[in-house]
């Protein structure tokens, strides 16, 4: 077990439907602690940069349009195995394939508007946290 940090985002569909608290409740109940949090409206450039790894995918332009369609909450989560734990609580990308009881199975609207983002590795978590947070805006809790 290792104390890790990961980046979580409540995506525009989650914010629009007033599900910020519901998402955070589920993450906290799983033992994850919020150590950084702010609401932002991504610019086109922000979204393109954040999802650069997907730029050749057919859904890229739609994804950027969707992620810039309304405010998001970017959060840094801390905890034992935080990267995998967050992904577990989120569920699979496609809500139709997500395990029952996960955020995406219970709350997501579609494979695109799937309510939450979570880093997929410890290395990517570091890059993604740095994309949105200055060190001074993160408050360690353990
Ligand atoms: P992840 O969010 O579960 O890590 P990724 O494969 O990294 O999934 O895809 C990033 C985001 O792109 C997804 O969360 C979703 O919003 C969107 N996305 C992924 N696959 C598709 C697709 O086939 N159609 C439309 N949007 C997609
Ligand atoms: Mg991903």
C-alpha cells in the first residue's frame, strides 16, 4: 500500500445536474481525502492539452466541446492507493459496462458525459495534478 495522490474531475454533466456533493460523498466514503479543489471553466486549449493523448481519436473534438460546455470541479485526492481506488469508485468509461454501485453506473449520462475523470496511473496523476494545481494550493492531510 502506498499513499498516493490522484486528479479527479467532476465533469460538466455532474456539475450541471448538481451532483458535486454526491460524487465527493462517494469518494470520501471510500477513504479518499480531498486535499485540493476548485471550480473552473476549461478553455478549448485547456481541454485539448489535458486530453492530448486522445487527439487522434474520433471522439476528440466532441470531447473537447463537451468538457468546455460548463464548469468543472478539479480535485486532488489523497489516500492509500488513491489512483486505483478512485478508478474503482468511478467505474468503467462506458456507464453501460460500469459495475453496479459505481459513480458512472449510477449517475453517468453516456460514454462521453460520464460525470467524472480520474487519473489512470501514478505517473499520469502527477502530470494531471500539475496541469491544474500549484503546490501551494494543495493541503496535505495525512
Ligand atoms: P477514462 O475517462 O475512463 O479514463 P478514456 O479512454 O481516457 O476514459 O477517455 C477519456 C474520456 O473521453 C472519457 O471519460 C469520455 O468522456 C470520453 N470518451 C472515451 N471513449 C469515448 C467514446 O467512445 N465516445 C465518446 N466519448 C468517449
Ligand atoms: Mg483516461
